[in-house]
C-alpha cells in the first residue's frame, strides 16, 4: 500500500487490509464525506493550494482542513487512481434552482470512473449533496441518505450531461457537465476563478458543511445549523466565532 492510501485509510477509519473494489466505493465515499468538510477557508485566506497529488495530500491529509469541489474531487481522483481505478476529472457548471440560473461557468469539478463497459460519476465535493455512491450513466437512479441522484443526457449551454437530484421535492438539476477530461492546469484555472471572480460565491464570506453519521452540519458567518436524527437546530453566531466552531465541530 502506498503512503497516501495508508494515511488516508487511517484518517477515515477504512480497514487497511481490505483493499477497495468497485463494490467497496460506497463505503469509501461515505467515510471520506464524514472526514473532509466542504469549506472555503483557503479562498478567504488566499492560500492557493497546488492542484497536484502532493499539494492536496499535504492540505487534506497533513493539515486540518477540507476544501471546495476542485480540492475534494481532485483529491478523490488521485486516491482512486492510486488504488487502480480508471478515472478522469471533468468540468461542470452548478445550477441554482431557487434563482433559476447557472452559477459561474465551469467552476464545478467531478470525477468520471470507468468500470468494465459502464461509466459512472462520483462526487465528494458538492456541499451536502453527495450521492455517496457511483452514479451510472444508464440513467438509473441511486439513493443514499442525502437523496436520490441520476445522470441524464441533455444538451445544454453548459454541457451535454446533467446530474439531477431529488431531495424529496421532485427532480432538480444539480449541475451540467461535459466528458472532456481536464488536467492540473485547468484545475488551477477553476481554483483561480473561485478565488478572483466577482461572481464567485466562495470569496466573500466563510462557509462550511459536512455530513455526519446521523445528518449534516452547516456553518455560515451568522448561523450554525445541525441536522440530526430528523431534527434541526439553528443557532445565531458572531462571525468571529466561526473558526472555533469550525475546528471544534467539523473535525474529530
């Protein structure tokens, strides 16, 4: 086993002697989701983490941090590649159903995995909207504790495929994406757009979210929300409390 995998498995509590087959991916994805929060600290601190295996290993495994989609899914890509899966990174654009519009073009990153003759999408960097399983391109829906997900082929201005999700109120678009592979240079461009563009939602105020065993945590500059066992608690916070709550509640 490589040092990267050994460190990761110890961090997330994955059995080191088990290996990772395709059937084991839901367990691996769930354990990763419980450990690495979706958060924008690096953006607000202007820390441009290198979009390399070494850079992401240092940030996510050696330091107490999570990341945004380009961090978390690029890290997942390097992990899966290290295990031996056939994977590539692709670019997409998130859709905001409440506002009825697309987010900043091309600023979502996801993982495509080829297993036998089938193609799947994996995503551990879409906030709390994580399928926690490979989503097949057959159109078949997969369910997890976060909702129901499917891939639909549809020609849009932002890509030829949609990740759709049903969170209990019917199907809605999560994001559109293409199947054109992207490399570290494009990853860096995505990161820089999130850092610098005036329309980026992540370069203004702190935010963090993470799945838990019985729900999820959502932290903003003025509220800390806990979803657990079907119940919700929401408390007002001061922005200066964000860092302490984040460090205490989002890491074991």
